[in-house]
């Protein structure tokens, strides 16, 4: 036992040390910069927290609300889209679900840029859909890009695997006997869903929803490539403040707002999950 | 409980529909890459493969290719090593701070990558490090090493601790046990983790954007071209990068399958049992 303890700590050192240096330290640095006066590039100034005042008074809350709202919409839509498929993969489709898994995982390895660029080519005026429609029917339209729904559509598209796999994992944890017993006792299909399947699959539902929400809230490429300048999301504001604005303290303060929201939700979710039992079961 | 054939068919069709949805944008990119026109517009009137020759012959593309391969290659090797030890600490040994360590590892995966890239840029700047492809390797590792650790952990959970103890009882040193028992047992997980690491680094854009300095990776170049107006090389190079990922995944799936077949034909014991053969010398 004593050996186990030493080896565990020893083996954790490379990754733990690396993350302390290249993940925690940069976040602390951002936190420190967020307290600096405007437009400075070093920490050798007296903190005045004016960046947070700017964040509160200059209407940046709109970006936060847009980001969270679109993330919420994408999460809800993804849950509805993925539930039947996750159910099929966990309980019905057998070997075919392996094919589905490989096909879905494959898309994760294609740069998000290229996939979203593909949607631009598909949805733009003179793109795949509008171009062929006009060619065949003579009736064109203005293209489907540069609005809020298409950003949510992009989020749904990009983060589908992050909802699908945890849901399938969760549904696989619902014992068939329990469902059968509920049916035998006279439950309707709807009651089985509400009283048996949803509660028992809850760990998977939680993980999937948290992942999609957190990733969508910090997403930037969807709104830039598909949404044009329809709305500015919070991650975009952070980037602008750092790059064009050359105002590191403001960017850092905006980043801290995003980190607080996303990190708070993530830590809450991760804190509830029992990783040993979730992963060992696979 | 048996689900009806009808339900199974509907779910299967639904699965195919979702796959079609996931691949539609790539289909558009593929079509665009073989359009002869310099300014793309659907329907495509004349097809040509000339852009592929031009892309492969281009010096810019070759430089980008070499750099992206270099970054992804180094990230792969380092994540396999860090992930191997990280996974042993994650899943195999019980030690004091294990729960906290497990949670720390999940955080970078949830973290918005754009913000992480910017935070690292500030961090490098503060340390006086000039960003180049080497700093991009560090940035990729912050996100990819934890993922590699999780992939190997899944394998490490199914690890029977008795095997290590047996080796030790027979007089093997810590290093012998590691080399003769632990590494062979975890090897399949390490190989999949390497595959994941390579593909994720190869396709990553948000982390590279802020951390490569004057250097540029393929996804970065593609993005720059996408936002600065259409170039016929964008879909072509995009399809080339996607194609190389597909080939790599196909190899990753087929090679282990082929090895298993060959072993089965040769009538030899599977590797798991082979690994149980404990070192002879005492």
C-alpha cells in the first residue's frame, strides 16, 4: 500500500507538474492582469480593477447573454436530437452502432474550420443548396448565413458528438429488466421514459449537457464563420480586446468572466461525477 | 425486451441521416475542390483536378505541411509518455490526492481553447519566450495530454493489479515490472492515445492561432485564407488534410485487426496472456 501511494504520486508528477506550469500558472497570470489599469503590458503597476468597471458599464454583458443563450439553445436542441440515436446505439442497433461511433469520431479529427467552411459553401448564396435549387427550379433565395439561428445550428453541428456519446453511455446504464418490470406493471411508453429511463440515465445526461454547454459558451468559430457579425460572442470580445484593442487588462477581465462561468459549471459538474465508476465500466 | 423490427429500422435510418448531416459540409468542400472555376459557385459546371497538383507543388503548402507534421509528431510522442504515467496515477494506484488530480486533468478539456491560447501567449510573453512552433507544442499538450491520459486510463482500469504483484513477488524490480508487465498490458491504450493525439494536434486551430508566433500550421493558413476571400486552394488543401486523417484512422483500425488475424492464424496466445509470462531471472 505504501508503495502504491509513492508510485501514484511519482507517476502523477509529469502531467501534474506540466499542467501547473502551463495551465494553472497562465490562468493566474490572466487573473492578475485583469486587475491592472488599462492598456498596460506588465504587472508592474498598482491594481485598480478599472477593467471590471469597463466590462460592467460598456455593454459587454450583451455578449455574455448571447453566448450563454445560444449555448443553452444548442444544448437543448442537441438533447432532443441525440436522445433517440443514443438510445438506438445503446440498446437496439448492436454492431451498427460501432459503425456509427467510428463515423462520428472521425468528424472530430477534422479541423472545425474546414467543417464550418463546408457549411459556408453549402448554405451561402450560390452555395450547394441555393445553387442547385436555383438551377433546377429557377427560384433562388438569399442564402442562409449571417444570422443568429445559423450560429446555433453551427454549435449543434460541431458539438453533437459531445452530447451523443455521454448520452449513449448513460442509457446503457439503464437495466433492461427495470424497463421490462415497469412495462409489466402497466406503465405506458411515456411513463417508462419519464420515470425509469430519464432518471437512471441522468449521469450521462448531465455529462453530455455540461460538456456541450460549456464548450458552446466558449465557442468562437461558429459565430465568426457562419454568423458574420450578426452577434459578437464573449470569446470574440476577449480576442478583440487582446489583439485589435491592445488592451490586455480588459481582455483578461473579460476572460475572467468567461472562466468564472465556464469553470464554475465545469467544477460543479466534475465534482459530482464519480470518475472511477464511470470509466471503469467501459 | 425485444424492440420491433420497425423501431430498429427507423433508428438505423435516423442514424444514417445524422451521419449524412455530419458529412454534408465535407461533401461540399470536396465538390468545391474539383471545380475548375477560380470563383466558386454551385452548380459546378466544369470539373478539374488541377488544383490538387498546384497545392502539392506549392512551396507554401509544403512548408505548412512539414511544420504541422513536426508539431503533431512531437505532441504525439510526448502525450504518449506523459499519458502513460498520468494514467497509472489516474486509474491504477490509490494515493492521497488522486481525486483532486483526476479533476485537475479534466479542466483543460472543458476550457475554452481561444482563451487558453491567449492566456498562454501572455504567459510566454511574461517569461520572455518568443512564440514559435515550439510554444505551439506546449499549447497543444495542455489540451491533448489530458485527453491521452483519459484514453490510456480506460485501459488501465481493466488492469489486474495481481499481475504486477506477482512479478514483484518473483523478484522483479520496479523497472522490470514496468517494462515486462505494465507497458505491454497498456500498449493498446497508448497506441490509441497516440492516434488521438496526432489527429487532434493535426486539426487544431484555436490553440495554434495565438501560440505559433511567426510560424503557421495548416489549419491556421486555411483560416487566414477563408476570412481574407476565397482561394481555390482552400477546399483542395482542406480535403488533403482531411484525407490524410482518414488514411491514418483507417490504418489505426486495420493494423490491430490484421495483427489479431495473423496471430489467430498462427495459433499463438493473445498478447494479454503473453504479458503474464513473468521475467525468468530472479
